[in-house]
C-alpha cells in the first residue's frame, strides 16, 4: 500500500529504517496532543457562542489529523518524502489526505495460491477541498466583496449549525481513528485498510 507519488520513489532499506526512528513517533504524539487541544478549545468556543472561531479551530484540528495521518503513513513507508514534507505547510494536502481512500486494483500477477494479486493505492484529491479553505478563512477574517460593496464578517458567515457540524465531524474522526488503531494494532492508513 502506497500513494502514487510513493510508487515512483522507492525507499532503500536505510531510509525505511530511518522512517521508524523515535522522532517520528514523537511527532505523531505531538500532533495528537495538538488535535486534542484544538478540539477542547473549539468546544469551549462553541459552548460560549463563538461559532466562527470554533469552526476555525475544528477545521484546523481536521488539518492536523491529516498531518498526523501523513506522519503515520511516512513511518509505514506509504507516502513519499515530498508528501511528508508538504504536510507541514500545504493546507489542501492535509485536508485531502485526511479524507483519502484506498483504491484496489489487480496488478496483473498471481499470488502464491493462484489468485490475482491486488495492489492497494492511497488516493486523495487536493482540489476537492480547496473550497473548504475558503470557509476556514471566512471563519477568521473580515472581507470586502468589491462587486456588491458588502462587508463579510466571520460572525455572519459561519452559523451555529456550520460550527456544530464541523465540530461533530472532527469528534467522529478522532473516535474512528482511535477505535481502528486499537482494533487493528496498526497506525495510519494501515489501520483503516487492514
């Protein structure tokens, strides 16, 4: 199992060993701690009527989950170095990777028991989540629609329902990840697609 970019850049054995070093395990622990902090703050903001700011932190927690998934998949040698590095700066990649899927295809060979071999590829679409970043920005920044001469305020752009929906989304994602990693005793995509 690997991403399309990873297929093109095979790791040597030294690189595979380096990917499992303590720093990457510490990195995933730090991501998870930050996710929990962001969600706790989002919940406090929501409970006190700061819906647009709660939305922003919930969105950020989803991005951080995408980064954590990239780190886990880096440890598991599923993502390329470039994907891993982009996970620290590319908002659309983090959100897309959080919503990745596994595509199964026959690779044209036969396995040891005579059945067609199956290839698992992690797929994600960065363009699909670009509009979400606009919503995140709407939750934080005042804007001016020059065409209509309308001022857009975060409090008016993001509703209580919007904020509650994304907060529930991140809570479900955390629960699902924790359950699957516990049940499969694996991390990252390998927990989801065992």
